[in-house]
């Protein structure tokens, strides 16, 4: 299956044949990363801070992409996995103590990664369109990667999963850290480019170009569903 030229990096420019991509749906899980009200909502969470700081205009393209592209495509994937009785999982940034003392050092520092989202707040919850069902796995993290600092890898091993379809935000941070962690742990990874978003399209596209074939297969939602249905090799 020839990839989108947009996501072919220097390392693969000279390749003429591309490996076949075949997955076993019984061994495949969907992983939705950080699609929480804190980051996605326009009414609570980060959006409030952006508006108060006079930065809302800078972030409008990001939120427009979430509302118009990322959320609808993630809903499509979620419905496909649920309809076909495939594993659905979630990773979210959430500390277990209200004071945040259980966070990793990176989330206790000043700056972009410094955040405190207590697990029992509304901000910590996944958006309503992507709310987990009671039988779906949710892991809490205070790291970028869903793999680092959680038992996600062990849970997937226990379920017999060998392929993970990754969606979420932001592409160049938590999504990328998760993709790399999964790849290093030996999982096959599909990263769905139109079900992810970064602060800017430049960051989004650059990260996907770097990761494609080194750590994952970068596919669209349509391509991912086609692979899952055995229609696209």
C-alpha cells in the first residue's frame, strides 16, 4: 500500500515497494488519547485561559479542526470498533490527588507541560461524544505517553492485542509519545492523521512525516476502516 506522499520522510523517499498491511481485528484495539473536556471544550478548561490571555484567536484553527474533522472521524472509528466488538481504550491526563503531588516532575514544572487535572473533575472527562462505556479501558497518566507510567502495555498483552489504532491530541506531544512507546514495546501501530490534531498543521504534518514507517503507519480514517475490513492492503 503506497502511502500519502505528504507523509513520506527523507528516509523512505527512495522506496518503490511498500509492505502489505494486514491486521487481525480480534487483536486490534482503538486508543483515544487525551480527548478531554480540558483540551477540547470551548467553554471550560484551557479555552478559558486562552480567552483571558487574549490568545483565543491563535487557537481557533485548532478548535475548528477538532470540531469539524477530528471529533467526527474519531466517532466514526469508535462506532466501527464498537459495532464489530473490537477493543476500545482511552488514555487521559489525570492525577489521582487533588493537590497533584502524584504527578511526574514534568507536569509539576512551569510551562506548557505543567498542568494539574484532577481525575474527578469535569475537565478530566472525555468529551461527551467519546465518553467511554463501563466495559472500556481508561488509563490515567501524568506523562505524554499512554505507555509510560501506566499499565496500558500489560493490559493490551493480557487482551492479546498486537495492533493499536491511535487517535487524539496533540499529535506532536502525547500522540507521538504514545506511538513511539507502543512501537518500542513491539506493537504494530496505525496513527490516523485526520483523527489527530496539533496546535498547528505545520506541527501536525511534520510529526506524522517523521513517525510514518519508523514507528507507525499513518493512514486516514477511511483507509484505517478499509484495512480493518480487509479491503485495503
